[in-house]
C-alpha cells in the first residue's frame, strides 16, 4: 500500500469494550479523522456516509481484483494452504465476484430468488414463529431460542435442506464466517476448511437427489434456471447455496438480537411497537422499524472494497489491490445524512442506511431479511408485550466485521 500522508489510527477490533459499544469511538473518528490509515489493517478506513457511499458505487473498486490481476501483480502473498477450500468457495460466489461474472451470477440468481417467492414465505414464517413461541418459557435466551431458529429454518426450507442435517447449518456457518475477520487464527482456518468440505458434501448429495427427483425448492430452481442458454455450473450452484445458507441467517440473527436490545433500552420505542402489533395490517410499519433498527446498531459494521485500478482518494494514491475498509456502523450514525442519528426513530423515512450495501453488490437477500425481522418483531410484541432484559451484562461473539450478541437473556413479566 502507498504510504499515505493521513492520520494513523488503530481500530481496537478485539477490545471487548469496543465490541460492547463502538459508537463513541466511531463518532470521534467520524468528526476528527474521517479518513485515516490503520497500520494494523494496513489500509485506508472511511467513516462518513457520503464517502462510503461513493466508494460502494465507484466501479474502480470491487470485492475482488483477481479477475484482472495475478497475485504477483497485486503484490499479494500466495494462497494460504491452510484455507484452500474456503478460498475456492469464496472466489466462486456472487458476493466476491465482479463483472462480467457477477452480472451473470446475479442475473441467474434473481430468476430463482424472486420477490414473489419471498413474499410467498409469509404464512410459513408466521407458522414457524408460532411454533417457536410455544416453546419459550417465562425466561429465555433471545439469541439461541428465538433469533437463531427462524432464519436457519426459513433458508433451509427455501433451499430444500433435509431436516436431519439442519442442526449443522449454524455451526458450519459460524465457522466459515470467522475467516472474514482480520484476526483469524490457524484454528479458525481449520474449522472453516472442515465446514466448507462438510457443507459441500451434503449439498452435493442433495443436488444429486434433486436432479433425479426435482422438488419445489430453491436448489431445484437454481439447477434448472437458464438465461440465454447459460446455467450455473455445479460448483457455482453449490457455492451459491453455501453463501445463501450463511448470509441467509447471520445478519438476521444478529440484527434481531441487536434490535431487541436497543428496544429494551428505549422502552418508549418498544411500547410503540407493541401498540402497532395490535393493529391489523401493521407489517409495513414493522418493516420501517426494521430499517431503523439495522441503522441504529449495524450487524455488519465493517466491509471492504479493493482498488481495481490506480486512483487518488483524499489526495492520496491507491494501487490495484489496495484495500479500503468502510465503517458502515459509523456511516449509519452520520449527522450529515441522518437527523438526530443517535436517536431511535422507528418511523424514520427515508432511511438511506448502508446495512445492505449499495451498488452492484447490494444485498440480494434484503427483502427476505426485512420480512423475517419484521414478522419476528411483530410476533414477539404480540406475545410478550412486557418483555424485559434479565441483565445488562452483555457478551459479544468476538468479531467486529460480523458483530453479534452471544446471548441475550430476557423475561416475560
């Protein structure tokens, strides 16, 4: 990376205090050093909404650069042999690809992952939620007993994953996403490698079954979808399913948990939702509230983009392969974009938060996430209007790129 003449600041990504509440430091950085070099990450970091938005829409940046350059040309080290299967998976799905491959993959996915298919899940999601609610006692862990089961079940049913190996989805996903954190360990790499291999083997068996006996599920649809004579290759299909199963619930679990925590700490806002929940046709209001909760406490606080060509940013030169970290959580609290950004306003509209990204990599699963979160909140408010926190002592899972509560004990008074 070019030696920037920018302030240097080190993000304390592994500091429990920062994970517990990153927003005071993010506000300080946003106002004092909106662009800075983090020597630990060895990259430029941006904190303001306008700057983050500009990079996300700029075609000179991408999620990958290996479609244009070799590792030698980029000055990157050779692939790490400890995570070869993870890298093969990560290089082959829509999230980490760039045009023209990205355009092709996203176009094929959109043919199968239609708004009609998503909205058609509403009755099934409501039925799953009612089943979950019946199992909850007067005190329960909102993360493991409520937030986790729904998105895992929904994406598993959507894809057609058999019941007998659904319990493995969350552990596999948790192992794989650890490698998106900057401070991964050899143990993390070994666990992710095993998860990718196990995941792939199970999906390969399922795909073989669906080719013999098609079903009304997404894996069948993905195997059959065609555009201008083009289809997904077998590896593309399997890696896409792994991505959907990972991305299809990680953000939803963390988003719902963080959202409920925020509502418990802003009791008047919770009471506002409880009043809405008693009204028929309140789902659009809950979707609006979901966007605000995702803005207020961002479950995916930091993403990155890679320079695809030489360019100048903030008066400084970037070379192809240089990485830029984008602090979504900071941009989502930027007072230049949001009025009273530190206030929780459930009717905020418009709400141009960054949580689902922007540009060509805007989250394909955003409609499903909004639907799941809105229905989950609505059901929780209807069934537990007096919900309370058991304790203010909180523990996070240990990552900042994907930030989530390890548990959230609550009680229904």
